[in-house]
C-alpha cells in the first residue's frame, strides 16, 4: 500500500510570474515616450506631394519653424482651410466671406507676430497635393505680405503608401 | 524517524518561516496597460517630410533689377490626374504623364541649344487650376537640372 505523503508541503498551483512582463511593458512605454516627437496641434492631415527627389530631409524637426498649412476640410473635401501653426482660418466663415483680402492680411499679421516672438524666419508650407494652385498662391501672398523671403515646401522623397 | 518527530519538525519549520512581503501587482498592470492603450490610440504618426526651399518676392519691392537675361517662363497646366502640360518659354510644350524625366531632358536641351546657363532665372507660372502636386514636381525637375534660380510670380 502506498503511503500518502502527508508531509508534502509544496502545493502546485497555477501561477504566472508577472515580473518579467511588467519590465517589458515599462521598457516599451519608455521607448515610445523617448522616440515620439510631439507636434502640438498643427499636425493637420495633409497629403504633401510625394516622389520629390530633391527634397531634403532634416535629421530633427525644427521646433522653431512656423508651419503654414493649406488642406482640405475632413468633413467637406471641396472646402479648403488654412492654418498658421495651430490657428485655423476658414475663408467661408462670416468674418472672411465678404472680404477675402482680410483673411490673408490676418494670416500675414499672425506670421509676423509669431516670427517676432520666436525670432525665426523659417516657414514650412504644407499643402495638400491635390489642391488647386490658386489656393496655395494665396498662402504665398500672405507670406510675401509678412515679408518672408524664403519658404520650405513640405514634400516626401518617396512615394506615399 | 517516527511520524511524531516528523510532524514536530514540520511545525517548527512553519513557525520559523519569515513572513514575506508581497506587493500586489494586479492594479499596476491594469494602469500600465491603460497607459499603453491610450498612447497607441492617440498617437498620430506622420511620415517624415522633406523640404524644398523656394524664394518669394518681397512685398513693396521697389527696386527693379535689370536683368541681362530674360527669365524663362515655365507654365504648368494640369489636364487630368497625373497628366499635365508644361510650356517652356514661348514654344516648347511638353506633355507629362507621371514621368517628369521628359521635362528634365527638355530643360537640358534648352540649356545647350538656346545658350542659357543653369543659373539663369526661371519664372514659374502655374495656371490657377493646376494641381499643387504638378507644380512641386515641376519645381523638383528644375532643381534636378541644377536650375535653382526660380521665381514664383506673385500677383494679387
């Protein structure tokens, strides 16, 4: 007759040792927090022109650059909007509908103000590739009115997937 | 060893066991996963963009420079998606269908046949309804041909 082992103190219960998983999860979080470069609110969805071979890709994003965006309204693709950094300008709004030149004067003034604060003259022009040129031309007029002599057009070197 | 002595030994072992500190990790794992999910959902990744420099005329520029060389007018007109027409100067019309290599070849020909230099000014005049993509690709083709003295005509 087999003796039952009364003194077998080790009870095998199913237990997951979570310590290693927590280490890995923390490492992942730290990795994402270090590599992410947050762009405050001006990251509008813009399909910039692609397959531009001469586009120069800088190593790091210049935080002092002023971004001027010309993009399609996500709710209505026929409606074109402008933005100077995070500030939006709507040509169809009550304020600008009756007086279109005021829109570009306001944009030029905003650019001048930001330029004085940041003491930078670097402008990034991000325009959707499918937009008609005359919309971008108006943004260029605003830049010219703000006294900006040089602008960088945002483009992708490779084909956008 | 008798059964009784064995039992006594086990009880002694139990008594002498020090109480181990246990930290309950379950709540922390919940919080960590919530943080991860939050960052995954809110992060909006964008492809790293490159830049093409352009120069604009300044407003109220009263000085007029007399140029020895007339700027070459390059007109861009979009026809359909992917197709556009580029007019070089007064005559040469190039039809582009997603391949701007033709433009580069035509520009090289102009440099050799018309006696122009790569540093001579070029005036880029896109049609108002032309696609921005075609305008930038034309600009890119000009840069690739080392023609970097490009002016965008600004008119209100």
